C-alpha cells in the first residue's frame, strides 16, 4: 500500500510541470554557468563569504554586536545550509529512477522494487557528498556549531567555497592540473633533495650545531634553505655543512626556475583556450547569437558591414589559425576550432539560446557537414548556408539548411537588373542595402494590441508617407498578400511589410508603441 | 527590346546567364574572350563570340562601341578585370561599364578605374544574409522580385505623350486599383534622379517621366498598356 503511494508520488513528480520548473530554476542558479542570472547568485554568495570572514577577523580582537553574531551564525549558515541541501537535491532525481524501474519491471514482467531506485539515487547523492566541493560546502557550515569553538577555524573553508563562484581560480587550478606530471616530478625531486640534505646536515652537525637537535630541525633547515627563504635561525657551522648548504641553494634556485617555467609555459599554452572559453561563456548567456563558420571573403564582407549590429552576439569559428589571427587583428571575435566537430557546437547553449549558424566556408562539402552537424545537435538551430553551385542547393535542403545563399546567382541577377532596368537598379540597391531613403521593414503584430483588428485603410499609410507592400499571415505556410486591399483586417501574428524613409517608419513606431520590430 | 548593344568580357557562368536572359532585351550581344579554349567553348554553345587580346588598346579601340551601349567586365582574373575596366573607361569614357567584383578591395579599385556600376559578389550576399536574419518576409519578397522565373517583378514604365497620366498628381492616382504599387519615379521636371514615392515630394506625372512599379507581371503589363490610353485618369 505504502509502496503504491510512493510510486504514485514519483509519477506525480515526474508529470508535474511546476516541480520540473522549480528544479530547473534551482539547477540554473546553482550549476548552469550559461544561465543569465546565475552571476547574481554567485555575487550574493561571494558577498556572504567575504562578510563572514571579515567578521571572523574582526572578532579576534574585538567583540561584535549580538545582531552581527546572529547574522553570522544563523543567517549566513542557514543560507549555506539551504544551498548545500539544494545542491544535493538537484544532483539527481529519485522519481526518474522510480519511473525507469516501473517501466523495466513491466517490460520484464517482474515485481517493482522501490528499494532499487532509492538505492541508486542515494548512491548518486553519496557520490556527490564525497566530492571535494561538497565536503568544503559542509565544512563551511560547521563553524555555526558554537559549543565547539575550535570549529570556528572552519570559516576558512568558506574561503575555499569561493572556488565555486570564481572562475579565474578554477581556471588557474585547471591549468596547473594540466601539468600534473611535471609538477609531481618536481615535487618528488624537492622531497628527495630536502630529505637527503636534511639527513646530511643532521649527520654532519648534530653534535656540532646546538640549533640542530633532531632530524625534524635538519629537515626544517633544508626546506627553508632550498626554498631560498633562509630565515637564519639555523645555519651550518661545519665546512661539510656549508658545502651541503651551497649545493642545496643551487638546487633550490634551479627548482624554482623549473616550477616557474612549467607554470608559465602551461599558461601560455592554455591562454588561447581560456580566452576562447570566456568568449563562448559570454555568448552562451545571450538569448540569441550567431555562429559564423569560416573566415573567408563572405564572412569578411558580412562583418565589415554588419559586425556593429551584432556586437557581442556573434563568434567566428575557423580552423585555419592564420585566418583566426587575421580576424582577431581586424577586431572580430574568432576562435580556432573546427565547426564540423560535434563537441565544438555542443559547447554552445543549444537549449536556451536561439542560435543562427552561418555556414560560409568556401567549400560546399564542409558547409553541408557543418549544417548536418548543427542540425543533428538541435533542430532549433537556424542554418543559413552558402552554396557555390546550383546543384548543391538540393543537398543543403536535405541537410536541413533553413536558407541557402548563392552569391553567384544573386550577383548575376543584380547584373541583369543593372543592364535591363538601369533606372531602378539604384532603387533596388537602396532597398537591398537598407538605405535610409527606402527602408523595407517588417512590423510584427504578434505583441501589438493596437494594430490587431484595424484595417489597412485605418492605418493611413499614404498620410504617413509609407507604402504598405504586403501582409504575411501567421505561420510558416501563411499566405503572403501583396498590396493588401484597404478593407483587410489585421490579425494577431501577422507581419506587415512597409517601405518608406527611416523617419516615417520611426513615426509609425511612435504611434503604435507596442509594435515589435523584427 | 532596347536598341542597345552589350559587350561582355569574359566567359563564365555569369556570362552564360546574362547571354541567355539578355538576348530578348538587347538587339546585339557579344562575348569577348582572350583565350582560345573559352572562344571554342562559347562558340560551341552557340553564342556570338570574339577572340582578342584585351590588354591591347588598339584591339579594344576597334570595337564598335556607342555611348549608350553596355560594357560588362566579368573576367575571372580580378587583376585583368580592373585593368580592362580602366582601359575601357579611357577609350569609351561615356559608355556604361558594369563590372563584377569578388572582394572589397577589388570593388574600390574598380570604382577608381571608372566602372559605372559594380556588383560585389560578396557584398550582395552579405546583405542577403543580414536581410534573412532581420527581415525574412521582406527577403522572400525581394527574392521573388529578382527571380526571372517568378510572375512578380519590378517594372519601369515610360509615360508616353498624351497618356492618361499626363499632368496627374501622384497623390491623386490610385495604383492599388490596378493591383500594383508605385515605388518611385524619375520626374523630368525636377531632376533626372530617381525619387522614392515615400520621399514626401509632391510629384506630378508628365509625359517623359519614368515610373517604377511592383506587381504581378500581368497587372504590370496591363497597366503599361493602360497608361498609353487617352481617357481621363481616374482619381
């Protein structure tokens, strides 16, 4: 009976949109670095940590007011505790395991076990609890336990907790982690020299030097000397001891140089990667952005004219390092990657952002592969691809490209118009390039209550020195009405196509303020 | 049909497209190439073709070029294309030179060399991409207007003498009754420049003015015939 209730509860949670929304929001705040508002949560937590540590330092020599104590002990700790519990909660889902178990049990015709999914969920949560970051989170809560004053020192773990919220420290650690082998080798060498020198000085000076009474003193001296700190509290008095000193000092200098060079080289190796990660992270926070694949003539031309309109909302992916350097030199945001690779496109916020991908390399095969790669990851990505030949268009369509641009066809048609209709060539050119005198603009009615229900006649386009060219009815397959009749009634989600001077359109905009321009 | 000639320099897909579509529009069209292979290919395809050294000014000078003809430079090599434009501009300064460019820098050079119109392959494509992103409905319409196979287009119409439109004010005439939209015109009284109808100027139609309209081809053709009539223009 109880089991049935638990199963029903699991299914209720599984189907509840509200529960899902709450958990997704919690996940976004705690773990999704692409989430726009996560940074505010991080700043709030960092502030709490800093205040908490400041109180600890102040308390060493001063007494603090009761409310400060209350704030530190109860409020800050309560927030940390809630965060800790929330992290454990979002780590995995019990209801999903139960639903899976029920499905499998039905399929295999066996009894449903509630213990199996519960065990799996608990195991997952336990694995999380044993991770270093979760342990730090727990230790950061302990200082609140007043009967044990010694636990106050665990406030320092709140400093470590900063690691969660500051990317730069994490990045520094990840760079060091990439040179783990080199750093461990140097550490081993350091231990070896320190122990050898410590034993040597102990043997030579134990009876001669009153400051060296034990092997610990000798090891302490060796470490202080090899690090080139040299406090001077212990110094060799015998010639043998001084020789050991000289050797250990030279080794120390060499060791420090090695460590420095390893860290510096790992940083220089990782610098580009860190920069690229930062660009992608910034981009992933945007609601919509553009990925431009390839830095050829067309990308150059596109960015030359439109980079300002898409500031901070685009990235160029190019697999030729020289071209990437060239793009960066021109002031564009570019990274050295292969856009046809699955893991490269996967780094972008495919779930939450509206992404437009421009496949503009000079190679049709590469562009088709890039299109397929993007579409296989998310059908939501809008792909605009460049086709070199007419024969390729069908292939791009099959690959899922939403729009196909054929530079030669466009240019040929422009040439044709320039010859056959020279007078209006300039007019068309102005319309195409969006010149102020003849802007062709779209007015989306989806969010405008002011325009919906009105007739074309009522909008008095002529009076406002605008031309109503057409009306696109809602939906992808919606009808396009050219030169709509005066009595046509505007409907929600229609798109009006108007032409006129920029100032006329701005005025139209001011009348119908809720009009959304696409 | 225009009583004009077009001389196209270079043999490529662009030349083929233009040659096929311009035959109806122009009374004479010749492709000029500077290599034997292209010459044979163009000849085999049935085009009127001429082989000459285009770097030789004497050879170019011998071409029969009038002031209202078109010189179309679509050479594959952009160095030669710029050089040819310069040579043609020096030899025939009043003739319209239309050139195809494949880079921003080549466009600048073609401008300096004297090309009257330059179609930059990548600039028009960049504009197209931007329009797809920002004005998808408008872009579809423009694509239809540009596509020769569509039944929908732009059309220039000359107002003939004694037309029903003669001396009619632009604001007083209802084009929508004819299913077309007047985009702009060349008002001979004011200037020889193209004026958008939305520019706010009060235009009067007179014989000799040129109208630019958008609409379905049938409606545009009917309207062109209509304005030749002498009845009173409706208001």
